[in-house]
C-alpha cells in the first residue's frame, strides 16, 4: 500500500487493499472511484498518483469477485484487479 504507515495500517485493518487499473482518466476515473466508494464492502477508495484505484476492502474473496463482476457488468473498463501485497513489518 502507498502512503504513511498509520494510514496504510488503518486501511489494512479493514481486511485487504485492492488495486484496480481502469482504462479511464480524469473525471471518468473520479466517477469510477466514487462508484466503488458506495459499495458496502469498500471502506475507502483513493486514486493513486499513477492513476491506479486503491480500495480498502472489508470483504472476503467471494465479495471481491462480486465487486469485480458488478463493475464489469456496469461497463467499467478494468485492465487489472488484484490484492495489494503488503510488506509492512513490525519491529520489536
């Protein structure tokens, strides 16, 4: 995940961070972000500097599959959809 560690940890507490790349820009990308933000399993939706959408996600794999299927069915041009790898390590 990208950002300050406390913010990343807060988002990760929701279950997972999903990263999506859509074939959209500008207002269209912002509208897609807003659409994802209204979904019940999405805790946060942010557009990263490279145009990737990052979602704080509370659901399980089945909920992620439904989220993806619903987005595709609504016509969103999704080029990639994956859980973000976490390399956060606690130091003792």
